[in-house]
């Protein structure tokens, strides 16, 4: 059981890095003076995500690890709302809740 918890923690860390990478790439894509810096940070975050996800696969079955990647939808929506002021409507929140519930069901 401890190995699975390690794998889940690594997978959730990978999801967090991927969500941050998406945010940074969005900021970089908007242009501006520091666009290259944000794009570079996004690429580095993706590299970290790949590393964490690969480590998670050591501890988890692929059939459990892959669905956890869907949590990225949750992370990106939250970060976009908080840091970019993007509107997330009720239907999207309902979809995000379904994704979250599905990830929990697959992980248990």
C-alpha cells in the first residue's frame, strides 16, 4: 500500500507541474518582454512533469496512473481562474467535478 501511495503522490506532483507549465506557456504565448522566459519555464516544468510521471509509473500500474493525469484539467481550470481571471462557468465546474470523482474512483 505504501508503494501505491508513493506512486499516487508522484502522479499528483506531475499533474501539478503540468498545470503550472500550461499556465506559464499561456503567459508566454501572450507575448511581451518576458515571453521567452515564461515559455522556457513552461518547458522546464514539462520536463519535471515527465520525470515525476515516469517515477510514478515505477510504483503504479499504468491503468491507474494514466487516469490520474486527468486531474490536470482540474489544476489548469483553477490556475486559470486564480491567476488569469478566466471565467469558468457552472457547466465546466460540473465537468471538472466529474473528472475529479473519476480520478478518485480509479485510484481507490
